[in-house]
């Protein structure tokens, strides 16, 4: 058990009271306490600043500044101090003010020795609990500080390489305490020197960046509330969450200047030259585009800092063009979300209704062709060159907006159905192949990696798809297969328990018995009887 020392401040204008309190504390609590005393309100305040007491026993009526005012002043610089008021006055006003200041106890003079010992004991317990809580908080914080860089790097990696599910990103945001829905990417590019838009000795500077990564990370974190990725080549990707979806000109200017200052400070600290590119704001799922914009901004600029908005990188839309609706439509199509796709397609077409018919025809054709490209990329469909030969003829024959809309919406629906069907077919086929592999190899010591490798999927993705399709995780499924086979072998009465254990893929009979009982409810021997 940890033994704490307690700092106690005694404040009273009567020397006999202070001496009595000191005697009681030293007798009852022995060497656990360090005691300081003061006889005026001013002395109490000054002493409290240097002594930093854990507990302060205060008289109300003291020369000069009274006890209530002194406590109020002490509380401003020491929010954790525990006050015990001891006074000959039991006025209601004093008691009320004391309560407001969080006083533990209000004791009237003459003091009761047993009561004072009891109150001091309670105060010391509170101090000990608060110290232990602070220690535990620091331990948790220390552990989090080690985990947070891994989480930040994982979030950025998942976003940039599109290896994510929406739920994964939400989980990362929750763990990293990111409430915002918008963000933008910055990229820090290093080198020995800058020649035009090129950084020299990229390989050498990347090695030095790895060695100085913690210093670089700390400096970037001091400048921005952000997430940092790991060093990739001579680059570090930085994700900056933000509340709004747009940035005003003055804010952009301030951001660029802040990045210039950061680049200068990094150079001074690490002796590595940096250029910083800044992408446009978007949803978290838009960050691959924002990252590419940040890189392109540096390619198109020779400055130390470049913002995509300054260089007109990306597409600008004229007038009231529903770019956001179009973007959401393509995102819904990629996911095979038919309901959302049809809803957004309807909104998008209604915006076009009444505009020049040929412009509408072209946009309808363009959108459908792009949607089908997404289907080929995201649904595993087979591309057939002649599959669209009637598209142009069909839409050019339509002179009615409603007919055009129906054709447009039907093609979008067909695309979503194709994505879903192909994904389901592919998933079902893969899972059936996995089941067949397990059926033929359950007697061996096969792992998740063995099965996922047999069907050419990454273990992480296979694990998720397998549980979604089958309803149980891989370990539970293979255990069920083995136990069912074990039951068949026991029923046959042809093999010993040791032989059955080996035949169903278990090398340890005790482990086999535990797994069997957990699954069936009885041990193999009990089942046999």
C-alpha cells in the first residue's frame, strides 16, 4: 500500500489554537503530515501559493483579509485543496459561503478533539483517493499516447488506400475523439533542398525523417489538431478535421501562413527541408482525392506551401449544378445501394428537367456510362464491348423528359442490382470454396490464413465476409465441423477417443474434451455412454 504525506495549513490568529491543532495532528497522525501555520489572511494566501497545501484548516475571523476571502483566493490557484472551517461564529451567512467554496466541514469553537480527528481523517482519505485517481489517469493517458499514433496511422491508411468499411471509419473517429464530418489532407514532403517543384535526396531525407519522426509529429501536433500517418517514402500524410465544408479566403491565407511557419520550424529543429501541400475539404471518404490534390498543388507550384484552392485544382461547377447530389449518387452506386441511388438519381434528373434536351441527353448518357464503369470496378462484372450499342440510339429517339427519366433511373437501378448480384455471387462462391476446403482439411491443423490463402483473399477481408455470409466466425465454424465429425465417429463405435481426437484435428485430448463439452454440453466419454 502506498503511504502518502499530507501538507496541512493551519490558519488562526490565536496561537494557542494553532499549537493545540499541531499537537493533535502530530499525536494522531505522527509523521504523515507536514504542517505550516499562518495568523493573518494575507499570510495564508502567500503561504498557500508556495506551500501548496492538501488540507487547510481555516478560521473565519482573522486580522485583515477574513477566512472566507482567503479561501476564495486560494481556490483560484489550488482547485484541489480541501478546506476545513473552524470558527467561533456559527452564522448562517458564513456557513453558506463556506459551502459554496466546497468546505468539507464547518466546526464551531471550542473544537471537539474527536470530531477534528475524524474530519482530518476523512480529508486525508479524499486526498489519497484523488492522488490515486490522478496516478491512474496518467497511466491510462500514457498507454493511450502509445496507441494513438497507431490509430491515427490506421485511419489515414484505411482512407487513402480505400481499405475500409464505413463502420471502421466511425470506430476510428470515436476512439480518436473526432466529432467533425469534414476534413482535408496535407502532405509533408521532405528533402535536402528544393529545386523548382522538386525536393532533392528524397531517399536520404526519408531515413532521417524516420529517426526524427517523434519530433516532427510533436511539432505538427502543436500547430494543428490533426492525425499523422507514418513516413511513406519522403512524405507524411496529415488528416485535419474541420467543422465546415468550405474555407474562406482569409482562413485559407491564415492556414498557408501557419504551414509556412511550420515548415520553417521543422527545418530549424530537424535540419530537413519541407514543402507542404494542402488539399480541399471534403467528407472523410473524399480524402484520397484531397490527398492527390495536395500532391498536385506541390507539383504545380514552386512555393514551400501550396493550397489546391489557389491553383484551381479539381473541377469547379457553374451556377447551381448539383455536384453534391451527383457525388452522393456515385457513392451510393459503388455500394450497390439501390434505394439511395434511385432517390438521388430522381433528384438529379429533376434538376435537369426543362433544360436543353440535347444537354440532358448527353448528361444522362454520361452518368449512366460512369455508373456502369463503377459497376465494373466494384461489382466484379465482365466488360462486354458491344453491350451498349443501343444506348445512343435509344436516348436520341426520346423527346419526352419523362421517358428520358425512366430510362435513366432504370439503368441506374440495373447497375446497382448488377453490383449487388455479382458481389453476392462472388461472396457465395468464395465462401462455398472455403467451406469445401475446411471439409477436406479439418483433420489438419488449418488456420484462418490457410483457408483465406486457398481462396486468394486477405485474412482480414475473408474473416469479415465469412462471418457475414455464414453467421458465425471462422473459429466457431471449424470447431462445429470438427465436433460434428467427432460425434459421427463416436457413434460408429469403431475408434478410441485418442484416435478420434487426432482424426478431427486436435493434438491435445484435454483441449478436445473441453471443446466437445462446450459445444455439446457433455464430454466425449459421457456422450459415448
